[in-house]
């Protein structure tokens, strides 16, 4: 016999998978920003470009966090 899942169970499982993926993306962006800032401190010729890149990664991470918070509020409502 195979396993049968209700649509509600499948949707909940998929939502958990989406949330984990979004958090993984946030972590990757934040770690990337941190690494890029370290590189900027070591390379004076590329410092400005690398600082801008790090700031962009931090901004993108914040946007994904905000989107995730909105999604979680929708699920609760």
C-alpha cells in the first residue's frame, strides 16, 4: 500500500519546504555579504565595488526576510 496524503498535508509540507528554502537564501546572502566585506578590507583597489556588493546582498536578505514575514502573517490569518 502506498502512502496517501491529504491536500492539506501536502500543502503544509510544501509551505515548510518553501520557508526552509527562503531561510537558506537569507543565510547565503548574509554570509556572502560578510565574506564580501572581508574581501573589501583586504583589497583597496576593489574596496568600493565590494562594499557596494555587500550592501546589495544585505538589502536583498532584508527584502526576503520581509517577504517571508508577510507570507507567515498570511498563513496565520
